[in-house]
């Protein structure tokens, strides 16, 4: 799970990993002026330099940032599976709609993403897309952008219990909230290196209180699904070559 946040004028991008036992780990952070592709790439390359294997299969959960998407493709390949944060996607769609549509469309989106199978969930989303095109084309375009990546967990046949944990970037956003609480008394943020040191220290303190994610018993199934997907992708690429 990768996300960025602003701390006193400094943007920090943080990566949190979940292992096959369902335990969470702070993997890295990188500080910059904005959440651009170079900052995101530097974070991933730093993680690789410190031992994260690019040969292993990972699921990346992001908020839809184009900079993050570009960095993932560059460091881990264009075939790396990405799950778009459902909370961000819903929020983006609703921002285009008048308030009287919010509850209805929110329920429709939640119902679609809560469906078990990929095909039925995709059909429900395309029905919502058709509905949005009639009432607000901008909202429809917002949903259409990255729609397939909101269903990556469905494609991997991830059980609902684990989808609820990995379908959003809430894991890392809760880290940011805890970090802000830890650093609430810090009033003077002088330089970027100070920001990085304080945030790293706070994140490591937060990590000590991490609990296993909900649906952790299904993480082994996810790992097997990722491995199977990788083998199919490798075969398709080889045949294409």
C-alpha cells in the first residue's frame, strides 16, 4: 500500500507492506516537494536497493495517483497488478455529482464492489456508468478512468474478508493519522531531512502497535493467485514474442 501526505509543506510518500501472515510493515518513505513520478520512483528504487526483490509478485494498492502508477511500471513492470483505492474512487465520482445523488450512487458503487465475482461486479459498474452518463458525464468519466483496476482483487479471486482490508489505502492513512498525533507538539519543521527523521521515527513507533489485517487467513491464497497470474502473463508475453 503506497500513499502520500503533506506535513507542514513537505510531501512524504510512504509504503506499507503486508506479508503472507497478514502482518504490516513500514517499508520506506521518501520526501519531496510534490508527489511526482520521480519521488515515487525514488521510493521504490530505494526499497529495492535495501532488499525488496523485483522478482517476487506483489499487489500494489494506490489511490489512483498517475505518478505512483508510472513508478510501479518503471520499477516492477507494466504487468504489476494494481488495486485502486475504492474510497478514493467513490469520493472522486461523488465530487462531480449534485448532493441529491450522493447517497444513491454511493450505495450503488458499494453494492457493485461488494459482489463476489468479477463478471457480476463489472456488469454492475458498467450499469452505473451508463446511468452516470445520463445525469453527469464528468462523474461517468471519473468512474470509467481506472475502472478495471478497482476490480483487481476480484480478478485475483480474493475473498471478501481480505478485499475489505486491501480494497482501500485506509491502512496507510491510519498510519498518517497516528503519526500526526505523535508529532502534534512539534512546531518548527526546519528542513526536509528533519521532516524525514521525525516521520521515520514516528512511523517506527506506530509500527510497534500494528495488528494483523482482517482476513489475514486468506493472504496465502492471494499469494498463490499472484503467482498463478504471473505465470500466465509470462506465458502470454513469451507467445507474443
